[in-house]
C-alpha cells in the first residue's frame, strides 16, 4: 500500500512554458520510504494533451515491479476529479514498456503514437515520438 504526500506546487511560468503543477512523493505506508514521485499538471493546453501529459511519474529502480505507479495514478485520480478533470492524458516513449503497461493497468486507452515537432524541447533532447493515452476519469 502507498500514499501520496504533497511535496510542492510549482507555479506556472508562461515565459518557459511551464504550467501549474502539484508534485507528490509516492510513499510506501509500511516502511515510510519514498519510492517515487508523481506530478499532476493542472493545465489543459495542446502541449500537455499532445506531448507532456497531465501526469508524470517515476518509481525508483529499487522499488519497481510492485505496480506503485499504477497505484499512485489511482490515488491521483481522486485529486484530478476534485480539480475538475474528466479525463487526463498520459504520454510516454514508445519503447517505455513499463509505463505503457501502467497506462493499460489503470484503464487508459492508447489513442496514437505521434511524431514530435522538431522545435520541441523533447525533440531537441533526442526524443522522436510519444504514445498518447487518454484516461477517462468519470
């Protein structure tokens, strides 16, 4: 079992394209250890829906294989509903099979795999495509 603990809120910064986001630690209840992080981006721009996704998560390598990302997404669902979201988009690299399985495990549907625009920061960092999953919350 896990819980989410609000770690920080980052404000929007239009100059850099950063949107308002809530960052949570994923904490294992039994041990109290932080096993990863999950973020909810509180914006619904084209860039979020197409490339960045509303949710970003990371589970530390030592704690992988316990479905903590999927559990964290399910806990974040309640928060997203409280924030007025009816659906969320999750994106990942096509070869990131653990993340793709997490999306499938929570019931998100693969809509498409898209090519990234050449002027996008992700493209400049070497990424070329994103899987786009839509997660209907209600």
